[in-house]
């Protein structure tokens, strides 16, 4: 939000401006724009990094390292970034993150060898781990009490739009002038993001006498003097946060597995590989529509656990449908389209629920570290889900002595279903205890 010019109140470990309520709507829109531009970095590059590495002469191992280097360094940076955000404030790290993202992406175009490209990818992962956490925390600071689900539903729709636009933009740019132009455009978008943050966003310090989420109580005072490790342990120990993090790992394992194995399923059904892009577009569109609907408000009515369970259960059904599509190749396209829409619906229900639950469990002082944990769960699910599923499928085939015995989507569908039951039951048990 825009600064008011009022003197800032002292806050240990961070210098934050007082929020300006007349410009709250502008601040929310600017935070959405920053979130969109930050995800345009990830979504535009996801489809071209492997091909660029191969063009530099990378073999299968080199391509795998180039793709995985970002995630490998991204995970620890989520934790460090959350600590820095609560100490230094969101705005300066968001601006720095945008600029360093731009430098890293330009570096991709200048890399002349596979090792250098991998090194730049690792650097980009560090920057991205801090930057995305900063943007999420900045968005979370702008959610009003009782509207976390609605706010993160809208932010989620913004992310869904980036996932729709990014790959399409990459395809157009690379078709015109190769990956170099795509890297340059992404770098330019990151500079725009830095400008948006500089011009329209300020760190928010909510008046503790008016906003209970700011923590005007003994707990918040303890948080102010506690070590970062102690605060993160305290956050992770909260049952609502644990359930949200567990669900995020299962959800991201499903997303990663879908990205890794959907193409194989499409080909097995007898469709062109390009069909997988259309399926991703359907899932992104449905997810965005659901996140803009009243379903995103369930966390604001104290129903986060129910929404999380419903979202995971819906994703499990979608994955089961995708696995079943190979059994009916004549109707394969229709089944996969339906499954993609169902997957998008599940995604649209779960994202506002988990993000809202994490944001509500934190205070202004600790929200950076809370979203650091949230992004760690993101990275763990994405990094471990696909290889674990691949290893399980390969092991099953080896034991049974045949190929194609276990479809990759089946184990992750079971994981999502089981996690949905665990979250829903533990949530109901917690409500019963409180009652």
C-alpha cells in the first residue's frame, strides 16, 4: 500500500510503514500485479529450459541437472527468505528479487556451456526462493481479517492466469526468434515488476490496536523477541499449519506428477503430444474460475480443513480418471478433458484454503516465515513427487516382470485421497476439542 507520510512505529527486526487505508484497493491490485509478474518468470521458462540446455549440448543427465538445479536451491532459500522478510521487510527484497531474477534470466541467454547454464539455474533458484516468498507475504499482509480465502482465491486466479499465459508466450517467442528472445522478454517483465513494487507497494505494519491478526497480545510480544528458528518451530507446531503443509505436499506431488507423466498418457491414448498443452490450459482456466467463485471463501467461515479435504479428494478423482483413460482410448480425449477440468476444480478449491490457513495462523511479524514454510512444502512436493512415483512404477514393473502394470497417476491419487481423509478427520477432531 502507499505510504501515508506518518512516522513509523518501532518494530524489532523490521522497518515497516503504517498502512494507508484509503489506498488499500490500489495496494491489493499492485500486489496482484507483482504476483502475476513473478510467476511469469516461472511459467514462461518451464517449457523451454530443457530444450535450451539440450541446444547447448546437454545429454539426458545435463538436461535433468539443468531442470532440477532451480528446485534444489529453491527449497533452502524459502526458509532463509522467510527469516529475512520478517527482519528486513517485504518491499526491498521483492524489488531486489525482481531485478536479480531479470539478471539470471538474461544470464541464460549468455551462457555458452552446460555447466555455466546449470550454475545460473542454481543462482536463479536461490533468488526465486526468496522472491516468491516475499511476494506471497506481501499479498498476505494485504488480506483483511475474515477475507483470507476470498483474497487468496483472487491471487490464485492471478497465478492461474500466469500459468495460462506463460507457456503460450514462450511458444510464440521461441517460434519467432528462439529462446534468446523469450529470455529477454521475461527479464523485461521482471524489471516491470520491480517498478510496480517501487511505485505502488509499501511494507505494511497494521495498527495492533485495531487488527487482532497483528498480535496485540502476549504471544505476539514473545514472537517479537524469539529467534527465527523458534518462531518457525512454533508456526509448524500449529495444527492448522501442519494440516495445510501436509496437504500442500500431497497437492504439489500431484501437480508435479501430472506435469511429468501427462504427455505419456496422452500418447498412450493415441493423441498428439500437443494435446497435453490444451489439457493444462483447461485445468488452469477451471482453477482460476473456481478461485474467483464463493468456494474460495470457505476458509473465512472456518471451513479450511473441509475445503482442503474436498480439494484433495477432487484431485484424486481427476487422477483416477486420467489413469482410466488408457482403458477406453476411443473416448480418451473426452475423458482426459473431463479429468483436466476436475483437476482444475480441485486445485481451485485447495489453493485458497491452504494459503489462507497459513496466512491466518501468522501475524504481521511472522508471515514471511510462515510463507517460507509454505513454499518449502511446495518445493518438497514438486521435487519428490515425480521421482518417487517413477521409482515406484519402475519397481512394480520389475517385480511383476512386465511394463505398464501400475499407472503413474494411481499412487499419487491414493496419496491425495488418504491425505484428504487425514486432514478432514484431524480438523473435525480439533473442532470437537475446542467445542
